C-alpha cells in the first residue's frame, strides 16, 4: 500500500485515526451506516455516490486500505514531476482523478455515461424547481456537446476531452492529503 | 444622469454644511466676544448669556445650546452622504475600494473647511475615535466572528499577532534609528526610545482597514481569518508596547534597567490575558442576561450593545486591552445570545450592529482624510517618511514569510506561497496607528508632528494604494484563468460535481488532527456552559426534535397561506371545484418562480385554474446554460463567510440544503428499508413521474429539523451543529416513517376534502413510501386508522401537541422489524 498511495506516514496515521473514529462499532471496517452518520454527506447532493465509490464492487464494508486508496485520488498532484509516464501509476494523477470523476457519473460501470445516468446526476444536483422537460433538455444538450462519435453517450475519452481545459488538479485535490 | 444630479445635490449640501460649520465656528468665536461686551438686544441673537432682554423674543437663535450636538449630527450626516455618493456607481467601487474613496472625500471636505477657516477645526480626535467610533466596529467583528474558523487557526493568528507585531515594531524602530545614526534623516531630535515608540505604534495591523479592503476582495477564508484575527489580537501587543515605550520615554534612558524590562514583559501578559478575561466575563454576563429577558423582548437587543460597550470601557479603565476584551465578549456571547433571544431580537442585533459598525467605519475614513488637510502637522522629512514607508512594507513581508514558513511545518493545511504574499500585502495600517500617534505627548516627543504626518502617509499608502492594487494582485497571482471561451455544459456540471466531491471527501476524512481538542471543548461546553448560559427552552430547542417539528408545521402553514394569498384568497378551501393538491405541483409554480423569484417553494400547490396556468408555461426554448447557472446547488465551500459588512445572503442556501438533505435522506431510507425488507431499491430516478417527485419531497420534510436549526447559524458553525446531530441521524431515519412534517394536516378543512371515495385515493402524504413507490399506497398508519371522521382528524391535529411517544413506538413496532443491532450509541460529536 505504501507505494501505491505514497502518503506520508504521518498522514497515514492521521487517516487511521479518522478511520477509527468513523468506525463506530470498531469492526475494523466501515459500513454505510458509518458514512451516513456524517451529517455533511447527507447535505451533499452527491454524497450517496461518493459513498458508493468507497464500496468497491459488491462489498459492503470498507477496510482501511480501500479507504486510503480512494482518498489517495485526492492528493494534490505533484507538480515537480513532469513526466507523464511516471505519473500514470499514481492514483493522484490527472487521468486517475478523471477516472474517479467519470465513475461518479457512470454508476453501472459500463464505461459510458448514458443519458439516464446524466439525468440522475442532474436531478441530484439541481434544485427541485427544475422540471422534467428542462432536465431533459440540459442532458440532451450536454451530450450533444460532448459526444463526438454520436452514440448518444459519453465515453471516458470524450469526457476527458471535454474537460481538457479544466484544471483537474486543483479542483480535485484536498491539500491535507499530501 | 441620475448620478450627475446626485453629485450636484451632494455638492450643494456639502457646501452648505461646510459653510454652516465654519459659520458655526465663527459664530462661536463672535458669541463669546459678544457676551463679554455686554448687553445685546436683538431678537435674533438672544439666548445664553447675551445680557438681560428687554422684550419677549419670539424666536431666538440658540446655537450655543446645541452646537456640539448639532455638529456631531451634521458630521455624521455628511460622512454618510459621502458614502452614498461613492456607492452610487459600482463601476468605480469595483476598482477602488470604498475606504480609499472615503479618504479622498475627506480630503475634499478638509479642503473646504480649510479654505473657509484657514485652520483645521475638525480632525480625528483620538478620544472620539477610541471611545465612540472604534468600540462598535470591534463588537461587530467579535459578534460575527466565525468561531470555528477562528479557533482552528488560533495558533497562527496568535503567532502572527504577538511575534509578528513585536518584530515589526522592533525592526522598524531599530532600522530607523540606524538610518538616523547614519545620517539619512538630517537633523532630527529623536532618540532610540522614541524610535522604538514610533515603531510600536506603526507596527499594528489595523482591523478597520483590513475589513474594509478585504471585504471587496473575496480571498479564501483561511487567509482572511489569519489576517483579520491578527489585526484584532495584536491590539494586546500594541497597547503594551506603546505604554511600555511611552513610560520608558518618560523615565528617560538612564533609568531603564532589567527590572523595568521584565515589568514590561509581565505587563504584556497581564494586559493581554486580563483584557481577554474581562471580555469573557462580559460575554458570560450578556449570555446570562439574555437568559432572563424574555419579558422585555422589546429592548432585549439593546443589552448587547450596552454590555459590549461596557466591556470595552472596563478594560480601558483597568488599562487592559480594550479591543481584546470586546472581541472576546462578542466571540463568546454570539452563540448563547442567538439561542436565548427571540428571533426578531437576533435580527435586530445583527442589523443594528452592522449599521453602527459600517457607519463608524465611514466616519473614521472620512475624518482620516480631513485630518490630513492641516498645515500644522505637515513637517516634511523625506528620509524619515520614505524610509518608514519602505521599512513598514518590507519588514511586513519578511515577518510574515518567516513566521508562516515556520508555522507551515506544523500546520496540516499549509498556507500557500501566494496566500502568504497576500497576507503580507494585507498588513494595512489604519486609524488606530493615527490615533496612537496623536496621543503622543509633544513635550516629551518633540517631533510629534512629523510622526503624525508620517503615520498619515503610511495609512494612505496602505489603504489607498495597497487597497486599490489588492484586487488585481489577488487575481493576478491566481492560476492563470483559462480563456473565457464558452464553457461546455458538461464542464459546468462536472465542475460543480468536483466541488461537491471535495466537500464530501473533506467531510469523510475530517479535519484531521484537531478533533481531539474540539471534542474535549464540546464536552466541556455541553456539560457546563450550555446549562449555565442558555435558557432551558433554548437548550431544549437545540436537541429536541419536537420543537423543530412544531416550527416546521408553522412554516408549512405560513407557506400555505402565502400561496393562498398569491392565488387570490384562501376561498378555494370552500370551493368544491378547486382541487387542493397536496401533491405539490411544482410545475406551475416554478415557472412563476422563474419569473418572479420567490423565496421558498410552497409545500402545497393550488390547482385552481389549471387551464390558465398551463398557458403560462414557457416555451420550449429555454436557455439551458442559464438554467444550469440558476439551479445548480452551491456546494458548502462556496458559502460566503458572513462577516462581510454589507452582504447578508442566507436564505437561498437554506433552501438548497433543505432540498438536498430531503433527497438524501429519502434515498437512504429507501435503501435502508430495502435492505431490511429485501426488496431492491426502486429505480425511482429513471422513471421520474411527477407524483414520485412530489412524494419524495413530502416524505422527507421531517428531516428539515437540521435545516431549521442550521438556518440560525449555518454560516459559521455548520460543522458544529451538523456534528451535534450525528447521533440523531440513525434514530431519526427510522422514526422518519412517522413523518412529522407531513404537511399541513389541518384538521379544520380536511373533512371537506375527504370525499367518500377516500379509500380509493389515499392522499400521498399519508402514504408510506413503499419500495415500489410507483403506486401510491397507504401507510400502515393510514390503513390502520383512516382519518375519515372528524374525531380522527382531531387526533391527527393533536399530533403536534402530543408527544411522539405514542405514535412512534406503535409505528416503529408495527412497521419495521426491529433493527438487527440496537441503534448505535450516539457517537461523540467530535467525530465530525
């Protein structure tokens, strides 16, 4: 784990403290209840999705290594390293961050953001005043803009392309996970 | 055009005012000469001491009686008119901060007075400044201080305040002395001690100036709080340094030995901690007082101001740090005052405080400008002045960078380099330095005028020059913005999602490290302070869901009435043809909402004239981007800190939080129940019929508890209050089936609307959110005892009054199998 996440040991220790404090019944792993106890997540429109990102495929507990692995996505990208190749493996590289974001949309993991999935995200993030028709038109337009191969869904490459101007590194980094 | 008129109007008023003021001062002189010469018999100029009158004066000119008061009021008016004029045009205030413009207005006014009087009759009197203008600003800062942020960064703030200020003072004083010795300043009669004294008064970063400039430049909150906190807390150091060096100057160089220096150091601790203790004592007094003021709610707000002022004066009386005292008074009492006092009183305090603080700030800046136009104080010494400005600037940078570099090693979230630049650049000097300079004793310090002059120049340099360039600098130092090309929709959505993601990750990973102290403090506070300082009813409100439910019902009722009034009247209630649709048809209202931007979503919608409403629907071509911009939820990170002088934006955010929260809890309940009952969660999102949409909203209204509690202090203690309710989440989601906020179950007219075919159509708000929620099904409760008789209506209506106990226990036992594990004990709230 040390090499894959490359988090300093001090931070690991603190994350472990945090893990333990979240783990209220001391089972050594986190369950959805533990996440739900965090008030902030309930108030987050995509809190549920983030939560699910921690529970990889089918399991319903998160152990510490998975916890850290997910959180490692949010480490600030080390700008000193300017070799793309060296960065590819790091969880915090730009591609990996994008992949994480992509998976927040793509709940069924089929590699494409379908219109339905986009609608779901929109529904979660937009206020209740927005009607169904409006949502549909937003989703329609969004897919139109990003969909290059006209398959009515956004693949990961299309996603990456449409976000090439965005500064993913700062937008998806939490500074205390150095 | 309008601005032109305003400008001319202002000029006229200004001229009249100045004319009046100088006339007044002239009259004051002539009046006193008249009284000496004896009797004077006109009807116009009778009054005070004009000699015996010989006939009854119908009208007399009583200037003497009210000259001081009149002048005060007139000056306040003139200053505020300046502000009015400045704020007329936002284009200007975007580039030049308001404080700079106010100072320039002060120049103009000062020039007018000078032209009329040939002498500066008005200037910023230190007594007036320190006792009448400054306290309310500090009280406002303390009361609106974001406590959590403040105490999280308290270490950095203290280090900067104490060590930074000492460094500034020492370095400035010594460098100037060195230059003096080196002959750069020509012939000046200033000794080392006096230089140090000057250094100490120049060292302090000024809270008024910082607030004024940073208000318009929205930097990130950590940066702001460090600079601002430093500016507040360094008063402790400034007072000590100033008094110590002042005393040393009086004592003379020869009598300073080790004992005196040690006393100086000791006095620092005494002044700083003593001031804080006074503040804390007054904070406790205020909290206790507001506990008992239930019967005099009308003057309740006044107590805060009086006691705050008293804390200032008490500290001043004991020669302790008055600013520290007032700050901590405000910091301590804010929570309890807000809990204890009635909502309208809380609002009153908030707005009145802003009025006072903002008003004082305006007056201070205008007078800072006026004070400059005074020939007496202008002693020019190029070397002294330029070197001072240079050293102040440079040493600030050095000090901040060095200290922050050290601090960053211990900080969990290090302050970035660019932020450090802004921190150094934001070390503005202001009126406090000027006030202290005027307080110098000219007998001991021969070059007092030079010092005043220099102080003013430094103040102008920082406030005007640095203020103007602050915003461009902030923008320049940030990562270069991408070209302002059209941002694609997906980018927009994803950006917003990133925001939310980061907030969630921060929540999950927690504020690593300071949990321990925070949880300790929270325990202490809950156990000792809250019972002592908070009204029992307020305490109950804090952790009792019941009162929240009551408030929710009230809120529902009010929204209902508002909606009814908007439609015309509540007459529809008796109208058979009207359909009282509790299904919350947003479709209609949201269009109206678009057009006439209302505050809140009504929970009930009235489908009275369905045809006409449909006609009003907007055409298909809706600007999708605009739509996104309007409706995307702001993530928590974007909530602006609330201590800005002029912005109060809370309402929108509460609504968003409400909605998000409702949805989330609804989702959770679904998955929870499906996990229990072994039914897969429905894909409600896919086929999103309107029914379900409204049902979703309806069913989770009960969870607004957190939001109404949050609404009071959402800005500052979102973490605090949220964490305090962690324990209630699991239990509440189970009790949610009780649906406390389940709409306005007004027993009064329900019988009207319950036709006999009730059984076929159970109103959805009573229906349980079953796994297969495409079909509206009656809840077990509704099934068990359908409210189809007035008696039952009555019972429903009694729900608010009766405790939850009867219903919920029944329901919980009926509806859900007992949870496999007992509900986990409430986690220590520090886990947030």
